[in-house]
C-alpha cells in the first residue's frame, strides 16, 4: 500500500493506493474519522451488486443509499430525494457519507455531504479509473444543470480516499477509455515523461496490468495533489486541470448527457483545443501530431451521434471558467505545458470543431 497526501493544512487528507485495500476501510476510518456518529453509504447500483461481499464484510453503515447509474443522477431533484432520506433517518452533523462508485456517485455524494446540515464528512472510494485519478481527489463536488455540467457545486474535501487498483479489474473497456481521458490530460498539462509512459505502456493499460495501473493512478494523483495543494479554490494554477473540459463539457451538455462518456468527451475536447493551439501557432506540428496519435489510440463511440457545432459553441459560454463574459481556454504550448487564454477567434473554434465533427461524428 502506498500513501499520498493532499497538503491543505488543516484540511489535509491521505490517499491510500494499493490492491484489495477496501478491506482495510475500518482501519482507515479509525485513523481519520474516529468521532463519527453514523455512516451513510452511497453506492452505485452496479457496484452494489459487483462488490456486495466486500461491502458486507468491510464497510459498516447505518444507512445505504443506492444511486442509479448514469449522469442523470447528478441533479438537484435527485439530491433532494436523498436529503429526505437523510432527514428521515436522523443523520446528524457528525455523520459520515461514504461514496463507493464512479464519478457520478462521488460528485453527487460529495455535493450532498457539502450541503446537508451545512456540511458533513465525506470519504471517497472510487471504483473507476476516471474517478480514481480525477473526481475523487481535490474536493470539487457538483450536480449538473440542463444548461451546463457541474454548474451547481462546492469545494468539500474528503477525510480520506481509498484507491483500490483491484476495483479497476472489472471495468468495461469503454469505462477504461473514459478514465484514460483524464490520465492523458496529466501528461499533456504537466509531465512529458508521463505522457511518454502512457504511450509506451498503452497496451499494458488495455490489458489491466496491475503494476502499470498502479503507476498511472499514483502519478496522476501526485500531479493533481501538487496542483490542488498550491491552488485549492481555482484562483490561479488549478484551472489547468480543466484542459479539454470547456469543449468536453459543452459536448456532453449538447448531447444531453447521453451517448458520450465524460472521459470520451474530454479526449475529444483535448484534441479540439490542441488543434486550436496548432492553428494559432502556439503548438508545433510535432507535438500536435503526438497528442492526436495518443488520443486516437482510444476507441470513442461517436459515429452514430450528431454534433451541432453552433450549440456546442453556445454551451461553452456558460462554462464555469468564464471571466468578464469571456470564455477561457486551456491550450497546450507543448507536451507538459499549457496556458490559459481568452483570445480564441470564433472562426478558429468553428474550424477546429468542424474538423472534429468530420473525423468523429455522424455526417
């Protein structure tokens, strides 16, 4: 087992990384949450069936709430039904919410934890690659709005996070691809050597090789910890973690959160903003080609989906990162380095999205 820390002073917390470490939940609980009164387990429908024995043997709880699979659960309406259950079961301020599942469960459980009784404690046990390397770490929790993704949320750091590599062994291929969207992001924004490692070991990742999965989870979390520790509340450095997300979230919202996984949308978003940077002369041809080749190694299911470019552009204008009415894009200057800019001409954005549509979507 390996242990990392998100260094946020009084809100610092550990990440436990290893195989079959969910069974150690009670030990981690005693180390970090000893004054808890009640435990509420949020678990996705799929995970509750796949890991029933693990839950029964290792995670004590006073109330279990099954969350339906899919992005539709990330809504205020869904959250409200959960608040009712918590009130009816006398959940108090010293209670603990444990989120066991993918990014939807983690985001929804975290949002409820941040808002119920003005905040109760949270633990994350992410079961997908995407959730392990991204949404479970850093304290961003949210639900969606019809006009945009994650527009209603808060910063609410967990008490600890369990990153059990063994949980990834049951991932469907498409969920693995979705997680790789966030993994590849870290290589592009921060570490060229990590980008090369992903490229070199891509087949091992596809084969769910344990040591390789452990390496990419640990490295991704190391990078995210470094960024979040410097800028918890998105004031300076942290926006670089949204590389590919302005377009990616707009794609998801335009498609009504159906037909495209979050990580798939991020892969397409990273490809689009890399194209924009290349067209603006900020990214050279060699780096652009390398980024596109690695992204293209992932099978993304879009050929039967229709893309409305005008709608996607309109939805970028309700992105969380907008300042003074201007959309901010995170663009690569080279592999391992990105920058933030609001100076992207509409015609360049249209051109990049047109190329994306031609290559990936239904004509």
